[in-house]
C-alpha cells in the first residue's frame, strides 16, 4: 500500500514522543532526525525535507509547546500542518473558462496514465457537472492510443474526435475544437502524445498545440511510483509548457510517497487529482490535509 513505510516510520518517531510525559529539546531533535530520515527514504526531495524539518523544529522548540500539557500531541499537530502545507494547503479546483468550452490539455510521459486519466476526468465531469465533454485524440504516434481513447469514450458516453494517424496533431486539434464549437461541448479534453522521456520534438509539438488551443488547464499526468523521477518530469514539462496542475496516478500502488510530497513544493504547481486504480471512477480530488492524515495514519 502507498506510504506504508513512511507512515510506519513517522508513527514510530512520534509515538516515542507520546510515551514521554515531559518532552525536552533533545527529544524533539531526536524525533526530527528520525522524521528526516523517514522522508528521505520515502524519496522526498532533500531540499523540501530540509525546509520542513527546519520549520517544524522552530515551531516545536521556539514556542510554548514544550511547556504545554500535551507537548507530543502538539508536535504531531505541527507535523500534520506542515505536511499539509508541503502539499499545497487546500484543494485547487479545475480552471474554468468563462465561456464554453473549457479546454483541458493532457500531457505526460508514455505509460504515466494520460489516456486513462482523460477518460477518468470525462467520467468525473459527466457525473459531477452533467458535462458534455468532447475528447480529441491527438496522439498519432501510438496507434493504440486512439482506439484506447475511443473505447474509454464509449464507456463513459463522451464522443471522441479523431483523424487517424496521418494528420498533424495541431490540425487534429484545430478541427476538433471546431467540432466542439459546433456541438457546443462544454469541455474539450485533448489527449496528446507521450514519450518514454522528454525530448525536444515532443515539447515543440505540445507547445504548438498549446499555442493553438490556449487551454484553460494543462494537466500533467505523472506516475507516483516513479518517485523523484516524477518530480524531474514535472519540472521538465513545466519549463516548456507552464502546466497548471498535476494528476498523480497509481497512488493505489505501493509508492513510497516522495512524488506526492515533493511535487508541489518543487514546482509550485498544485496536484489537482490523484489516480487510485485502473477503473474510470478511480479519480479523486486531491486534498492536502486528507493526504497528510493518511500519511500520518
Ligand atoms: P498513457 O501512455 O500515459 O496514456 O498511459 P495509459 O493511460 O495507457 O496508462 C498506462 C497504464 O497505467 C494502463 O495499464 C493503465 O490502466 C494504468 N493506470 C493508469 N492510471 C492508473 C492508476 O491510477 N492506478 C493504477 N493502478 N493503474 C493506472
């Protein structure tokens, strides 16, 4: 299960404090060393860990916490609050266009779960907003991607605009948007090409689609299982595309959690959704406070 190791280690460090009646500065320092190691082992970015430990320590030692009636409990609360802050404090909703359609461009490396997430997002919008999304199949390099999107579209009841694999993706998007305008779709989800790694040709293509479509939301799908690599990918995409949000997929797997805890702090971009399984309804809005509670167990 996700975060298992991290939860266990954090609980271990904090329960030692709980067992003590009076907590000293040395106890706090010891707990912070253990928490620091736990976070690093969970693959959290080292600078994020450093800042986190510094703030928690200052808050725990620098105020009346140690003299209070329940110092351990208050330190747990501080850790909880700072973990929540690390992940962005509050849920950030989808950016919407004042007039239809709201255009959402899905980007990400191959295998991260982009096409699946496009389907999940369509499902979410249909269910929660009674939306009428149109999905555009602009990944022409992986022929199976178009069929995959069409299958997903049929399952969720969302039309898929496609022009096969012989047309330039920018042109596909142009015509797809024209179709959405005709049909008055309120959302357009653009499924773009992925690669095994970031390369210039891909980034150029995405930048061209971006210039044409001017999406309200550029959602980067990253695989939580890849840890720090997910954070590097997010930085790479963000430097070219100005992503507006992140979907962290495969949180149902046994990820150590580093990506969930670092992406916001490193890139400044909010995690908006998490993928919790392969099924189309397994997409959750990301609430930093709930995730923190889950991590603390
Ligand atoms: P794409 O290449 O980025 O479009 O990736 P796909 O959407 O084809 O997904 C790649 C694989 O990851 C598929 O087998 C999906 O079923 C799986 N997948 C996607 N999201 C999740 C998730 O949140 N949890 C799990 N367990 N699997 C997922």
